């Protein structure tokens, strides 16, 4: 796994608890992503708060933390050439009403707030976010 070819995604509680996780993973694999690490978990408030700390001053921060702690989620490290940009395109716009046909959010998201999936927005954040959920040893073993 090299920088530029990995990204982090999280299948969010809405999609995981409604039985859409497998469909989302299959969709991503069909688009050429390889799952290199995955974990099923329920975030604590402290974990969600730390992960989304960049949004702390935004009005949606508290509801985002509440949502992300409301059920099981699945962080995954994915590999594909140009992974970050490719995944952002594959998942579609935050609001599924604005997402392109065939994207994960168009197919599986419920609303702008319950939008099924998270994706890193830069190579730097992909590396940082991957280390948030997976140890260095897990990431090395995934290569």
C-alpha cells in the first residue's frame, strides 16, 4: 500500500444496521477497490468526537457524533490507484438527492445526515484516519 493508493471508508450505522454493508462492500469491490483492513465496531462518544474533531465548531458536530455512536459501523482501508479521489467519486455527493446515479449514496443512503458512508478527503487524512482505526502492524500486514 502506498500513499495515493489507499483510503479509509466507514460504512456508517444507518447502512450497517439496515443490512446494506455487504452490498456496499460488493459495490466497491466491483469498482476495483481491494479491502486491506476492516473492523466491525461501535464507536464511543470519545472516539467519534476525536475522529470528527475537525468539525467541532460546526453546527452539525454534536448530531454527527450522536449518529456515529448510534450503532455498529465498519471502518475499512481500501486500496486502488488514486484511491481518495476515486472513492469520493464512487460514493457520490453527501446528499443522496444530489448524488450521481450508481453511486453508493444514491443507491444506499437515506438522507444527507444518514448518508451510508464516510470517505477520506485527502491522502494525508486517509493515512491519519487509517491509523485512527488500525495499528501500524495491522496496516503493514495488510500490504
